[in-house]
C-alpha cells in the first residue's frame, strides 16, 4: 500500500486538478455571465429611455404641427394700433369697378365676375347687424343707401358693365358721403386700377375710415381704338366734297397691321380702307366723300379689332345746311361790293340792314355779320355784337375812313379791339400774307413767286394793347395791321384797316377778296360738336331756340325719352341732360314734332388704355396707415378671412411653423436612435 499511495495520489491529483481548474473557470464564467446580463439590462433600459424620448418628440412635433396648421386657418393676428372697437357695428362701402376694362378676363373668368365674388366674400366676413353700401361707376341714387347682407348680395348680382368711369378721388368722396356716424367704417375698392383712374398723386382720405384697395389682375390684351374724328371745315354744303380726319390709336406693345377701316353716312358706305399703326402710336387718315343732301347726317367710323371691341366704333352727327345766312349792316356810302359778292353764289342768302334801322333780335340766325362802312357805330350795336360773338358768331368790320375817330374808338373798345391812332394817307402795299392760315391754306394750288397783293391809298393805324388773341392775316410794312382776326368768346371778329371804297384802295376789286370773305364765312365757330362721350354730365350746345309758354324740348331715341333742363346764355341755348344718356348712339332734340338737332354719344376712350397701376405704385400712392393695398392673386386667403380689417396677420408664420414640425417628425422617425443594438 505504501507503493500504491504515491500512485493513488498521482491519480487523485490527476483527477482533482482538472476538476479544480474547471471549477475555477466556471466561477469565472459565472462572474462574466452575470456581468453581461447586467450590461444587457442596462443597455435595454437605455434603449427604452431613448425610444420613449423619440416617441415623445415625434408626438410633440405632430401635435404642434396640427396646432399651427389649425391656427393658420383660423387667421391669428396682432391688432393694429387703430383697430376698431369690436363692440360697435360696422358700416361698409364696397366699390365695384364696372367700367369696360372689367370685361377683360384672367384665369378665373371676367374681372367683373371676380369682383362680385370678392365682394361676397368680404360681406360674409362681417356680422349680421352690419350695413353695406354698393357703389359702381354709375353713381346712381339707389347706391347711396345702406343695405343688409341679403339686399346687398341681390343688388350685387344686378351690376353690369357701364360706359361710365370715375377717378379714385371721386369714388372715395362718394363713399365718404355714406360712411359717417359712430360705427366702425370700412371702404373697399375692387378694381383693375387702370392708370386712368389716377386723377391726382395725392388722395384725400379721412382718418376714421379704414380704406382697402383690392387689385384684380387681367391677362395682357392688345387694343386699337377709334380715338377721335373731325372735319376739316365746320360748314357743310349739299353735294360738296367733305373731308373727315380719323385718328386711330394703338395701345399695345406690338404693331397693328392692316386694321380694316370703314366709314358710313346714313347707313351708306362712304369709305373703306386699312391702316397699319405702330406700337403705342397714333395714326391719322383722311377720308373723302360727297353727295350729301341737306339735313342732319349720321356718320359711323368703325374698325375690326378683337377681343376689345367697345371702342371700335365712333358715331358722329352734323348738319348740311341748305343755305348760309349772311347779314350786311351798311353805312350810307357802303357801296355794292358785299351784295355783288354773295349774290354770285346761291348757297349764301344775304340780308341787309341800314345803319339807322338794325334788327338786333335776328343776329343769332346769321352765320356771318358784315359791318360795311358804318358812320356812327353805337355802343348798343357793340353790346349786341359782343353777345353774338360769345355765342360763336363771326363778324367782319370794314370801317368808313371819313367817320369820327372818337366814335369809332368807343365802338372798338366795346368789342375789345385795338383803337384807332390816326388816318394814314400815304399809299402802301400789303407786305405779308399768311398763306398757312385756314382761310388761305387751300385757296392756292401753287404759291406764285411774285404774288400780287392788295394796295391801299388810305388806312387806319391802330394802338394795340393786347395781341394774345390776334392772328395777322395780311399786314402792311412794319407789321402794321391790314386785315387781322381777333377772338372774342366762342366767336371771331375780323378787322380791316381800310374800307371797300375805291378811294381807299383796291381790296374789294382784288382777286384775293372773294376767297377771303367766303372762307372766313365758312370758318365760323358756331358749330355743334360732332359727338359727346357717355359718362359725363354733358351740356349740349345749340343755336338759340325760341320756346313757347307751354312747350318743352325732348331728347329721344329708341326706347328713350327725356325732358332736359335748358338755359338761354349769350345768344345760344344750353341743354343739360346730366347723366340720363346711358347708351351710345344717336339722340334727337325735338320741339313738339320738329327735329332741331341730332346728337351723337359714344363710349369714352379712357378705358381703351389697358395699362394698370402696379401694387407698388398703389402702395406709394397710399402712404397712409389707414389705406391698405391687396393683390388678389397673392392675398386671396387673407381677403376671405377679413385680413384687410386687422393689423399684422400671423397665418403665414403659423403655416411655416406647421411645416417645420412636420419635417421634424419625419427626421425623428428616419434618423433618431438608428444605431444597431449591442447583444
């Protein structure tokens, strides 16, 4: 056993040592194992905390995004320092621009339809107890009343395009007539704001009214208009050749090529052609026609230009007189030159009065009055002639060189003419003749090199105090008066330095005398305008009309009749029609069944220029805290919510914050705690 003991011990040791080693490793493993378990728990706890934080942040971002989105639609704002008291009711004036330019279209339809829609949105932003005024360019009496919401919307649906147009100051003044009292007061202008709406660079407003301009935006359109027409002679004879000047204007930035042009007189075509108009330019064209009978003529000039058509026609009217009445007031030594001159042409009907027996009451019936060799012209005659001239008459004065100079000077002063300085008896010759004056402009086909001009044996020299209304037609050497024109009122008076007697010179026998007198007769100023424009408070002009006690004048047209107010002023009759004429066309002036005149009315041309004020220009015009400018393309949400009534709106900020928090939520989900877990 003694031998066996060392072997057993070795065997025992060989068995015990691995066991001991294993037990040691097991304890080490156990220690490591439990250490790893503890670490895993700590990691899981850490990941759980981060996950909770992530979820909380995502939830907060989502909640804040929803909150700010809701706030954006609820339109939060900071009240202006002059914000109206909410306890008071509101009175609101809304102007709808219904001029022709509002027929233009944009992506939402016609501008007028959009203006109506905007007005409805504004009204809905106010309370049930608030009152509203609807104002248009027509300035009708019914638009001076305050309406409830229902009545306002009904009246709004009835608004149509009108020929009338107003400027900004007129509109604001009209609104201010209604916006009075203790209530909160709001003024809204819904318009395309054409540049012609700006009458002044400084607007007069009231501090207790909140003004808002709502600018509508139209698509860019090209436009050509018949701008105006006029005749080259105010006198029209049966069968005579007529010349009509037509002015066309291109308002666009591109050339208008081969625009068809047509002239009709009494529904008969009298002229046809085509015109090319450079961009932004004006072109004149002269149309010749003839063959007219005596009586009133109705003319129409038209073009074809789409899509803007309201200014493509222009109507006009004029009278072809069967004869031209002339009155000659003769002195005792007048001679027969005037009588012989007008007897040669049947168109002229000459009446004669002797100086001692003048019929003043018939002066207005004559297109020309000749003062031929008067010896003692009176102050009473001067006064009657002054009235005649103010009404547009024409007078020509050939003095008697043997008359009393003091008497003549008193008469000349009564007509605002130069006074006589003295009688010159030194023979002289006309030194200058104004061949560009309308009297001579079409007389000579070719100007002779050595033009024979009148000579004079005796003549008056004059003292001139004021030459502002003077036109020299023929002059003697040294720019002395020989034959000159002076304006007085609406008429003109022609003054000769010499008489018509052979002892005074050869004027009456000179070839220039006949065209001189005929042309000045036909250039008289007593002419009714060819046309008027709708939308203005028009005053019509007419020769003096004698109206009986129980008689009245009438303005008539198809489905139209009105009795105008009349006034007799300066030998003519003024006819006041206010704004009764609403439609373009021809209107007859009648006394009982007699046709006295035909007037033509056209749409105004201020709307033809389709250029608009920008928002920046309107803001510069505003320059006031109580006047705000809104562009409906950019500020639509604000307008619907009534943002025009408040100070600083915050909806944009709320919308931006909502988008930021939505983005934050996405970033948290995508990138927060995206690392691999440790096992």
